[in-house]
């Protein structure tokens, strides 16, 4: 299968889509984490370009009861705020108000984090903080060392998470997996919205 080129309906090479998920799941060394993030950035770059060709209203439509494209971006913003900004980087105010936690998060827990669950932002309004967080992730991966991967974080992702040990390796892997899996769902739903 080596050398097989997979293209989407626009003729773009998406051969790395499957491997990105495997890279995210199997990352062990700093180099592995960087390779996974490189693949994820490339995937999202192409997918965001594709999404921007749709009318804004389409990006708020849910397909089969799943999150809309905009809601997915909001969730990924929250995931990186929690697992990177709060747990790994220990930022003073890591949560952006447009972040969207996992379904079933009690509204009072979301409010404690400063999240505005009922917000209906445009894609561009969500992408501003999301792309800034992705740039922070890039800087973290670029400087990642084996020692940093094994560092125990002083904080958990958010108060609602269990009291247990959180290691940088695990926190960054959660972000990688969230990015890879939600990309898969987003592409699946974009195909329906474009149809």
C-alpha cells in the first residue's frame, strides 16, 4: 500500500488522514508527538478551507444529531484549553468563553470555568481563539522533550475531572486524539452538508 494516494472529491491528497489517527494514538516520543501534530495541522488546514466555502448557516447545522461544524471547533477549543492550557501550561485563565465541554457537563460546572454554553458564534469568531491555541500547541510540540512528557502536571484539566495524577504525555495525547477523532466526524458531516 506504500505510495497509495487517496484524494477527496476536490482532488486533494488526504492519504495522511488515517495515519494521523494512528500517530495520535501511538505517539510515544517527542518526535512522535510532533509528527502527529504536523498531520493534524495539515488535516485541519485543508478541512477549514473546505468548510469556509459553505454558507455560514450550513456550518451551524447538525447532521444526525451530532455537533455542528462550529460546535466541533468550540469543543476542540475547550479540549485544548483544559488539557494544554490548564493542566500542562498552568495558565492563569486558560478557558475561552466560547469553549464547549463534552455533552453532559453540568451547566454550573461550565459556568465556573467562564464558558458561555448558549453562545452562537460564527466560525470566524471561534477560529480566532482556536487557531491561537493551535499555535500554542505547535510551540509546545516544537520544544517537547522526553523529560517534559513524563512531568506530572500540578493541575488536572478542570475541577470536574477525577482527582488523580495527570502526566504531560497523557494530557497532550488527549488533545491529539480529540483533534484526530473530531476531524473524522467533521469531514463525514461536511460531505453531507455539501451534498
